């Protein structure tokens, strides 16, 4: 079974299109307490919600060994944006007084995802809102707003299944977000919808520092998740060739 891995992923939204297609998916996040049940799908795919301290290098080495022999289609990462996103710039001076290296550390966390994928020679993408990552690491491969991919969501499922009060139907909201990628990742095609006027519901209704607030604000847009799957899922012939090559590499 082919595998997809997602880091700093609490909701698993980025993995659902893959699991629905039969992939074994891993969502690593420190918030998973070890009791979150594996989510099973009719396709035979699944999402395994795994607790992991991704700020610890020992964890990364353990995960490299864990997935070294897996047939990985994609590695994704959604590192915490609190210390890098421009929306939090008003707090940077105070944070720097406490820890002068707080942004360097945050950049390292994002780069560690790419290093993990490069070590395994597989495609990868890292997501973060517009902010300091583009100057302290490198420019992203592309930017997007969630409404750019809202057309991947059918009208009969327009309402968000987890956060309908806060997230506009069909992801029709603005949030400029960068994607850093490599290893053969394919940029998805856009299917835009008309965004709601003004600021997003998240911006208007969500404030504070609670875990719930941060999880809602950082939830992967469903349309974008489906677009990434469509652009990077291997067809039947590609999957067969990949499997043969993988077997040959292990001889």
C-alpha cells in the first residue's frame, strides 16, 4: 500500500483525499494523545493519527527509520506559523526579547520537513502563510488563496464538516499562503470560486491563543487538499512502474 505522510497535521484534512483513494496515511502532531482512533475508509485506506514531538531531532531520526522502506507518494508539512506569519508581526519584538532565535528555530522546523523527504527521495510540500519564511528560507514555489481551489468542492458538500461557523462554504475566503516544494511535487490547477467580501470568517471570529482557535485557523482548505491529490496521485500504470522500481532498489 502506498503511503502519504503529513507533519504538524491535527485535523487530517490534507490526507483525506489520499485515504479515500486507498492510501495509508500518517498524520503526525504533538496534539495527538495516542488514543485518537485510526480513521478507516471504504477504499481500504486509512489515516493514522500519531503523536510526535517534531521539535526533537531524535523523533525525526526515529521516523526516518520507521518509513525508510515505505512506498511514499508524498510528504506534506504544515509547521506552526505563529512565529513566522506576517499576521503576528506585532508580537515579534516581545518574542525576540525572550528568545532571540525564535524565528530561526521556526524556519528550521519547516526546513526539517524538506530534509526528511529529501533523505527518502520523495516529493514534498511545506505550507505557511505569507510572512518571514520567504525571506529567511527562500521564496515559495507559489502562493494561493483557499478560494482559488473552492471549485474542487461540490455544492452538496459546500459546508465545512468540522468548522461550518468559522470557515466559508467551498473555502470561499482569502488567506495568502505560500507553498515550498520539491522532489517532483506537481503544482495543482486552480478551480476558483467567488470569495466572500471582506476579511475571512476566521479573521473576524477567531482570536486569542487557544489550541482550538489555532487549529481552526490552520486547518488545510479542503479544495486545496483535493487539488494537491489530483495533481500528485499516480495513475495505475505509474503505480505499477513505481512498485517495480521500488522492488528492484531493494534487491
